[in-house]
C-alpha cells in the first residue's frame, strides 16, 4: 500500500517552531517565581509578593541543582538580581526597586547574548538551538541579534508600564504581557526559520 507523501513544508515548520521554542521554554521555567509573585501580590500585596519571589528563586535553583547537579549561570544572575532589587524593596519599603528588576534582567540577558557574539565570537542562541536545525551563519547571527533586540525592547516596555500605570497593571503585564509577547515573538521566529530548514526525504 502506497504511503502518502510526507508534507515536508509542515515538518520543516514544526522543527523550526520546536527549535525556536527552546529559549521560550527556558523563559517559561524562569517564570516560576513570577507566577508565585503574581499570586502573592493578588493575595497580600507587593511586599509579600517580593519576599515570595526571592524564596521562589532560591527554590528554583535548589530544584535545578537537585536534578542536574549544576546551575546555569544566568539563573545565578537572576537570583542575584532578585535578591538585590527585591531586598532593596523590602528594606526601604519602596516598590520602585522591584519594578526595575525585570528590565535589568532583560538587559543583562541581551548584553550576554551580544557580548558573547561580539567579544568572543560565540553565538549562544546557536549553542542552544543548533542541534535541532541547520542554518547559515548569517542567519544565526541575525537570530541572535533579534533576541538581543527583543530583550532590550521588553526592558523598555516594562519601565513604560511601571511608570505610567498603577502597580496592579504592572504586575499583570509582568506575567501576561511578558508571556504573551514572548510567545508571539517565538511563533513568528519559528515561521521565519521554517524556510531555511533542509527538506526531509522519504525513507
């Protein structure tokens, strides 16, 4: 019985979407403290939520260490940022510091991606996604830069919301806005990458 021809276009799009989603999945895992921050804020307010986010980040690192016996450098950076800015919010009783935390973290992520490429010739997005897809070098570079631009933009948007809307709106944006914009960015990126995928052949 003859087999139906493989829809290579759909397969390529699926593979590209999976590869593009790797940074997104890491982002979702990193959202664990943000989700708890959101819930705690709705129940107890900004200061309890800040304390919860700090504890949640420690727990997140403990879980990663328990499972893999190593912790990604950027997760340590996330811990340092939340401890510094969250700690300042609690000690000074000033929510401004915790509102700056997402922007600082976004900009640090962008700086690491850009610095690794410009200073050391290392494309971290390629290191993360290279096992799933094969792309020309210039496309990898553009992909890396696109994430840099995304992180810079997200940092700016966070401050625009923080300084122009109330805290409740900012907290909603921190979770739903960040997740929604990142998902949209990844889906568009997956569609753009699909045309570079090598066609798969029937075996």
